[in-house]
C-alpha cells in the first residue's frame, strides 16, 4: 500500500476585498512577534475596532487574523501595543479553516509542533 504524503499547504497574499463572506471562526494564541515572524508585518486594520491584522489565503481558504476591540484605537489607551495582545481573532468561511491555519504554521515552523495554537469561537 502506497502512503501519500500530506498535502503541502501554500500561502498566497490577498487583499481586504477577499474577506467578503468571512466571520469569526476562532482564536489563535500566539504573540504579536510570533505572528509577525510567521506572516510578516501586519496591516493597520480599520483603525477603529482593529489595529493590526493579517489577511492571507492558505490554498483555497481566506483567513483574517486580527485584534478586536482591545487595541489603542478602540480603547483610547495609546499605551497598548501589538506586543500586549496574545489572543487574536481568526476570521474565515469555515471552522475547518482553523485546522488549515494550524497545520500551515506547524508545517512551516516546526518549533510550534506540540503546542495548541487555535481554539474555536
């Protein structure tokens, strides 16, 4: 019996317009610096409820990682930095997209293997 290797998950850059039809599907428990290492520099969100976010496509899944109502724009506390946030919202179209996100991170960054990264919304 031939064993097929696990499918490689690939990342594609997308823009904010790709978020149509997405909603909160869960959370990712990584620091700002860890997310920045994995996904690069974040965008500035809407500067009202979201201060930092990453929009990406993993294979056919569009994902949105963002802070929500806990940053300086919404709270008015200018002392809050991205590094102060450790629980990030994840938007997508399907709950199983959380698994795709977690698999991608563990595939590309083996140092996260064995660590739970995502939780359901």
